[in-house]
C-alpha cells in the first residue's frame, strides 16, 4: 500500500475564499443586482423591526410611534450603509441596528426620573430624547478611535489566532436570536429553515439561462412562500384560540404596522425634539459603542473573506470605525433607539448566495431609504413574522461563525498554546455572557449592581457581548503567553503583509477610496 502524501490529506491556506460568483468590484446584471439588493433589504428588516418592537412599548409609545421608529431606523441604516461602502472600509456590509445598545437603553427606560412620568406620550418622548443625547455623546468614542487611527494601532496586537474566537462568536454569540425565536412559532419557522437550506444548498445547481436562481434568490423565494403560508394560516383562523404570545409570533396581522403607518413620511434630525444629556446615561452608552466597535471589527474581517477580498489593512479598518461613529451620531440625531453596527445576517448572506458585490449593497441602501419614506409599502414588508427571519439567522449566523473558524488555517493547531487560547476564549466568550443573561432574568438586574448606575451599565453591557469577552481573553492570552517565540504559530507572518495598504498589491483594488479621494487621504 502506497504511503499517504501530505497534500492528499491537507489543503494549503488561501488568502482569498474561492468559489464566489462575484467579488467586491465585479457585478451581476442590473436586473439581478436590483433583486439581490432588495433581498438584502428584506433581511435587514428583521432587526429593524425587532428592536423598536421590544423597546417602544416599554417607553409608553404607541403603534404609531413604533412605526416611526422603524422608518427612522431604516432611513439611517440606508445612509450609513452608503457612507460605509463608499468612504469607510468599502466592504459590502449593511450597517444596521445593534442589540449591544439594549442594556444601556433599558437602563434609561427604567430611570426613575423618566419612569415616574404619568403621561405615556410624554414619557416616550422624554425617554427618546434621553437616549438620543446618550448616543450623541457616546458616538465620539468611535469617531476619535477611528479617525485618529488609534484603533489601527490597537489592531497590531490582533493575530489570526486571536481573531478566531472574536469572529466565530460574532455569529455563535447570537444563538438566542435563532432557534429560540423559531420555536415561538414552529409551524412557520421550521418550514422556513428547511426550505431555505433546500433552495440555497441542495438545489443550488438548478439554473435558468446559466443563472443559479434558487441559490442566488433562496431568501426571497423562501420568504415569499412561507409568508404566504403564514397569511393563509392567519386568515383560516389557525391561531384563534392560541395563547397571546403565540398569536404575536405567528399571525401576520398583529404587528399593526400597516394600519398605523403614514403613506409618506420623511425622517429628519431632531424630529422627537431637542435631545437631553445626562452623564450617567452617556457613560453607560459608551460601553455599547465599544461593544459595537469590537463586533464590527470581527464582522468586517468576516465580510472581507466572504467577498473574496484580502483582510482590511489597519488604517482601512480604523477609517471604517470612524465612519461608523458618524453613523451612531446620526442615530442619535434622528432618534433610532439603537446605535449602528455591521449587520451580521447580511454578512452571512454574502456567503449564502456567493455574491460579494459592493454595488448590490448600494442598491440595498437605496431600498432602505426609499421604503422608509413610503410608510405603507415599507410597513407591508416589515409585517413579515419574526420567526421567518429567525429561521434564516440559524443558517447565516452559523456561516459567519464558520468564517471565523477558517482563520485557524493560518495558525499551528498542533500547538498546545494555541489550543489553550482558542478553547478558553471560545468557552468564556459563550459562558460569561450566558451567566450575565441568566442572572438578569432571575434577579431583574445585572450582576454588576453598585450605587453607581453608569458603572453597572458599563460592566453589564461589556460582559453581555460574546465577541467582546472573547477579544479580551484571546488578545490578552495571545500577547502574554509565550508570545515571543510563537509568531509563526500565531499566524503573524501571513497577517503581516495585510497590515499596511502597500503590503499587498490587491489592497488597492479593494480599498481605494472613490472619486480619487486618495490624493487627499493617502493610505498608510
């Protein structure tokens, strides 16, 4: 029997992911681009609807207020996505709302000075203005760290080994948005999950005029079919005698978005009134901004791989964070009830349909802005039941997580040091936030509970985030544990050439600013 060759049982590391139909600068036909952009818009609706649905009622807001917040969030998402893809990292990423801001916003909602207001509408407006003020102040963190290139300097301590747990937990850390939500309405959630996997994977070779329609538009097709099925179940009275929580999850007529949405409404800055500022609120929100920074860093690196690009150089990553800070500032000015971060589900969709085109994301941003102004039409799509989105998240979050694990190919996983760092960072990144979540559910407050409310919000927000915990653990261990003799094991020789713009000739193709702006902002 012939000896087995090494090349028969291993694969060489690859700088760029292969198998994509279109990368950043290559584009499908305009018809396909428009449909693909609409698909990204539909996917972004899940988070854009879920965050206001959770927060607005707690603030005393009405269904009409909820619709306005959803419209405003989508409008600002569209602007931020255009700005990020044109002047930020230039990666094909949708910039959406972030759950990282939920902890400090919930703290503001329960602030005694606001909670004691008897008139619901006045309480809603006062709370909204307090959140706006906190976002405006906290946005300065990312603006300063990004545009001053401080984050670029910090990123020099990141290695492929240290980034594996961070990127992996950008996906895995959102597990509570997946099947836990699907389970709230299994009759539409599970069919959606099965149909989406079948279309995108098992039937991906079905082609019409050499276009793999089922793979490329799996999300749109599956959503349309299951949404229609959900409408039939609702109209047929399938949920008449079911519990209220089931009806809210399953019925297509319970969101009250269409009936309360105006036909035309253009969001504008300070539409809720002048923001109010409180130092305690701002400090708590700063923690969410830091969490958003970490999560976006991982998501940008995942997006670069799924778009078949090289990892973004340090100054490009820092530039993107700076513009993301501008996005959080806009969120505060407009009143979106959330800061901005990279939409993880839309990053996953790049890999699912194998389309990493930047132009598709531009079109998607156009849809966000357009439908946010045409209230009735936007509300129609926003009334899709949340379990349908959650079923797709089960696939797309997992795909992003697997991209993080793929960075292990550049490291030596026969090293006990590397095994220790990877395992401990992944485990603690899942375990510590789960402890904080469980404690909060049981005690109705976070584990950090001192007399300083801003300090409690800061710690609770940081340790609620799996990627942030993973970054703290992985980067600390990676830079203190036998680091001098382990550069090659950590993957640093491969990583080094992508640290600077001129380190690799492909960086110019992917990350050069448009309109010849590099003349005024030369890359480092």
